[in-house]
């Protein structure tokens, strides 16, 4: 049974989520503050639902602490603000939900990040019509071999290992380009994503407007 930690100071919202997730088969605990969340991190947790606006300390400080314990983090917030969301993702959050959100959407997002935990480093990774041979570093789309550059391959591999996770442009920059200023001038990331889409499927990596990209 997968374990969920709800970090939320609104008791009504927290209890509503807890009741729903327990009925969906999850094991659920609630922390209503930063320090209560720190205490609860001592037990095994798979996913944390983190409300950034905590009463005792900014919840952003929790993201890296949770990630160090290999806990997936979904930020929940009332602030539908691009800079705020980007800051959360850059600090390591796996996904985000803007309140109010449906409980069905919450479960779908939890299931999506849980799939990244279960992904094993086998010989092949398959996602929809894409199959990657990890031994040979070959990519197949609808059973046809696709020629990718080394950079295109590494970017595709990142997304296919983390489906539904949003990566900001800043995160991708730091991962794949050392020269940040040159990238900004050349718009290299946009061009690289475009080439991957053209070689596979235009919908394989979707744009999250104003924030970055995700694989749906």
C-alpha cells in the first residue's frame, strides 16, 4: 500500500483529501505545519501533498528535505502564478495542483508520480508508442527505428522516465547545457524539443505555457 503525507494547515481540506485517498486504497497521514511535517518524514512516505503556505514556515523549505528522502512532491497552492510555480518546480517538486482541484484529478496526479517510483532500469522502457532500448540506446516509434542525436536521446529519456512531471526551462538548461547565456540567445532548448516532436510525435512532449514541458 502506497503512503501519502498531506501537509496542509486547512483541517477541512486535509480531512477531505484523507478520506478520499483512504477510500482509494492509500495509507494517509496529515501534517498541519512545517515542523509536524519534519516529524512525519521519519516514516516511509511515497508522495507528499505539500501546501506551500504553512503557518509556521514557508513550505518551499520542505521540498528539498522531502526529495532527499526520495519522496515525490506534489505542490498544492491557491496561487496560480507562473513565477511561484516555476520556483517550486525548480526546487524539485514533481508536479503541482492549483486549488480548487477535483479529488479525481488529485488521484490521477498521485498515480502519475507513483509510476516513476516503480520504473525499473530494465533493458527496455516503453511508453505509449515509444520504446527505448537502454542497452543499445536506440529509440523506436511505432516499431520503427528513429535516429536521435545524443542530446535528443538524453532529453527524451528524462521525460519518458518521468511521465507527467513538469520540467521548467531552467531545470532543463542546468541539466543539459553548461553555457546558459548562449542557450538563451540561440533558443536551443526550444529547437531541440521541436526536433524530438518532429521525429516522434508532435504531442509526445507538451508545452506547459509560461513554465516548461511535460510528457503526457
